[in-house]
C-alpha cells in the first residue's frame, strides 16, 4: 500500500517546489537571467524527481526512509 503513496509523493514534492521556485524566479531574478535560471531549475527538478523515483522503485520507498 505504500508504493502508490511513495510514487505520488515522489512526483508531487518536486513539482510543488518547481512551481514555487518559478514564481520566485519571476519576482527576483532579472529578466536577462530568467531563461538560464529556469533551465537550471528544470535540471534540478528532473534530478530530484529521478532520485526520489529511484528511491521509491528500487529502494525502501520515501515513507519508509522518513
């Protein structure tokens, strides 16, 4: 029963952080650097999501680790 919750959390946490950080970039990063900041943020989000999904699929899972 933990597996579906782990997978949902492994997608929801990075997606939620990505959306929030996008608003912070819009507010605080100068227009000239927003493109690079958003590409960097996307890279961090993808790596985070991949790491959490690997933990959930190949390891104990997010709920067991926490």
